C-alpha cells in the first residue's frame, strides 16, 4: 500500500565514494510492503524544486522497521538529504513501482546481478531477498564503476554467499573495463540456467540486455528514467516498448524484460 511518511532519520552515513551516503530511517509500514525494485519519492525543502525525486529502497529490515536509501549528491534534493541529521523527518511517499524484480524460480538457477552507480541499491535488496528465501541460491554480482572508491553498496554480500565481480574503468580494482567484459564467462557456463537482473546507466543496461539476448538468457532491467510524479499520472517517464506502445516507467515498471525495451 502506498503511504506518505514523515519518517524519523536514524543515521546518515558517508561512504568512501565522494558525495555518496546511506540514509537510514524508521518506516515499519514501508518495510513491510517494499519489494526489490521499488522506490520512494522524496520531498525536500529545497526552495527550488516542486517535484519529489525517486530513490530505490536499498535495505528494508523487518526486525527493526528501518529502511535505507543509498544516494549520490546531484542537485537540490540529494543535497538536502545529505544535510539531514538523526531525528529529522524524511518526507517520502512509497513504496512506488508497479512491476518489481521477479526472482527466477527454476531449480539451480544462477542469479546474476549487474549494477552500476546508483543502480546497485535495488539489486542488493534483491540479492538479500533471494538469499532469505533460499540460503543456498547461487548468486553472482557484477559491479561496475569508474574507479575503486565508487564501487559502493555491496558490503556484506559475500557473507551471504554472493560472488562479487568488480570492474573499474581505470583498472584500479578488479576487471579493467566494463561489466560486459566479465559476463561472457558467467553466461558461457551452460551447466545450469542463468538469469540476469540489471540496474544502472542506460547504456550499460542496453549492453547487458543485448548480451543476455545473444546468450538467450532472461534479463530484467530496472529503468531509472526521470519520474516526475511517480504515480502514473503525468506520463513523464515513458518507456518505448518494442511492440510500439509506451509504458509508464513508474507504475508499469520500473522493471521490464530487457527484450521489451526500445533502447535508443
Ligand atoms: C526509479 C529510480 C530510482 C532511483 N534510485 C536512486 C538511488 O537509489 N540513488 C540515487 O542516488 N539516485 C537514484 N535515482 C536518481 C535520482 O532520482 C535523481 O538523480 C534525482 O534527480 C536527484 O535529485 P536532485 O534534486 O538531487 O538532482 P536534480 O536537480 O533532480 O538533478 C541533478 C542533475 O542530474 C540530472 N539527472 C537527474 N536524474 C537523472 C537521471 N535519472 N538520469 C540522468 N540524469 C539525471 C539532471 O538532469 C540534473 O542535471 C533514481 C531514479 C529513478 C527514476
């Protein structure tokens, strides 16, 4: 159920990556309903912005009722988020998003997450959700960034059995190059079925979806198009589909089948 919250801020922690933070807040009703791929629409008293801004749910802990978002500072709303202190009230609406990540239930499936930038948070939520349902699930997380310090958000995944594949544009950590450089080895293993879930910059997701199609592996993509209302009303987040129709990224997505999307 979509609700409006004035959620008390619990913590606002800087990450090693410049301008990146994790904001934790108390919202038990949101935690109870949120699914991986869903997001919250945040309002901040910026003085210049009317519209809320979307941020993916990063963590949702049923034991504490706490949820978090991982964000990088771009403009007024994220600057206001960066300035929040414990005890402040975070004004948000959520959980939003009508179509979320759907874990592949085939026996023995290899779950492959491919994230870049602020596409990592919903995939971390998904990996933890899959692990909670099946502690023996086989999971690989391919994380790409421009350099080592921008590889954020995947702490703790190895402890739940996720194999991390780190990629940096400058070669400062892991594979020197793009996420698509390590995917062929993972997708080439035909001993078990595979399924890709990806979120990040559009060119990255396009490349991943095209590679998945070439290997005939299903691929879910979370489209982080600009979403003015987040509620399906304004039509400002249109996603062009290969059947010629347009979907609303916020309520018909944000998750789509990679073969459904017209990328250019
Ligand atoms: C479903 C969804 C989930 C998201 N989850 C996260 C998240 O978990 N963490 C996070 O840091 N961000 C996330 N974003 C992006 C975030 O909503 C935007 O960056 C937002 O504009 C930030 O607001 P702002 O006021 O700080 O900056 P703004 O003033 O809104 O934007 C600053 C600059 O960034 C550009 N910009 C804004 N959004 C985008 C975009 N989507 N693509 C390309 N350029 C853009 C603007 O044109 C402007 O130049 C998500 C977006 C969507 C649609």
